[in-house]
C-alpha cells in the first residue's frame, strides 16, 4: 500500500553523514561536499547502485566517494560522445528522409495518410514500445502535432513560409523534417511503407525494419543524453533489433562478440554503424570510435563494470568495431 513521504530535507553535512554511515569512505570532506552540491544527493545515489554488494545501500568494502565521482564523470563523457555521434546521424537521417520521401511522394506527400500504413488499433491496444511498425503510426495525430509545431515556431524560415504560401501550416517535407523532433522523425520512419523505408535503409546498408527500430532506439538514447540521464549502468528501455545471422556481419551482433543488446554497448555499435555511412567526413566516424575506445579502456572501478555496459572481454576486436 502507498504510504506518506516522510523523509526530511538534509544539509550537505547531513548527506555526507548518511553516506559514511552506509560504509562509503569519504577521504576529503570539502571535495565531497562540492561534488554533492553540484550533482545533488538524489542523482548521486543512482551512481552508487553499481557499487552495492548485493543489498540496497550495502556497498563493497572500502568503496570511496571518489570512485563514485569517477563513475559520474565517466558517464558524462560517454553521454557527450554519444551526443556528438548522434548529432551527425540525426542530421543525416533528416536529410535522407526528406530527400527520398520527397522524391517518391512530392513536397507534401507526408500529409497524405495513404502514403503510410493505414491500420491503427485503439490506443489501449498499441504496444508501448512501438515494436510493430504497421500497428502504431497514427498519421492524423502525428500530422496534427507537426502542424501545431509549425504554427508555434518562431524560426525565420517558418515565418517566411507562413507569410508567403497558402499551404501553411503544412510544410514541404524538407522543411518539415527541420521542425519535427527526432522522436517524430522516428515515428514517421516507422510508419512508412516498406518500399519507401527501403530507399533510406539502403543508404545505411541495413534492413528496412532494422532502420525503423534503430531510429526509434536512437531517439530514446538521444533523449536520455539530452536530459543527462545515467547511461553506463542502465538497462535500455527500447532494445535495438539485431541483424539476422544470415545477414552480413549478423554473427557479430551476438555472443561472444556482443554480450547483449539491452546495454549501452549495443547503442554504441548502432551509432558507429550508421556513422560510417554518413556522407559528412570520412575521418569523423573513425575519430569518434577512437575516442569512445579510449574511454571504454578506463572503466569505473565497480563490480562487473564491463557487464554494466554490455561489453564482452574482447569488445574492441569485434569486426563491427575494429574494421
């Protein structure tokens, strides 16, 4: 049964007393106070989870607050790298969707429901993770949000279109893709017919259904990074689909090359596979991979640190990563 919240506000000094009472070693009180005053006790406790010794708030002997601070810094650096790679992937996807969908269906083809899957079950029957593309895309709802976003936009290019053309709040697809969020873009990709999605997925060398899932997966990872959520020691809420075993490199998406697809290592591989196909700078993907590799070679000093990221013992020799 729910109960009333009775925990009281605590000063930084009280927070440190609670931390030490639970067995975490604090060697430098001033440094620990600065850390807590920056990240906050509640966020701090999320990074403590990796150092627990089988029970809640029971930690591996001699665990220090410095180790937990390192885990926080490691996670922040990993998010920064993911954000950097995702920016390139997202821009490339926006351009690809606008180009190929516009080529096939014209400037305003995205406003026509007939260009997408039609069957939509009642909302209470829809999968919460949008696992099956044809059963989830509500074109009317998606278009309404897109039009509302255009109407509320203060961007100069939107104002120009509103003042110049009768079609407003509908926008040409190459303008609309600049207005919609990455989440809305992922919904559009998932709602496309296979033959349309196939033109885009061919650019990245993946199956059309894989593209739909990966776009959704990456939009969730991007949101987590944008909101500074913990990613290094977290089970993913939306799992990336894996290429079939009979597809090129299919076996390298499975053990022993990749332990599992519910940890951030799977997302890192997805970002890298798509980065390699982006037509921006041929050196960027390799440089990004190198910096990620260097970070992953210096994991936090917590129990099963590699498993918390989903890394196999020889993760850096996986052909998906080392080629």
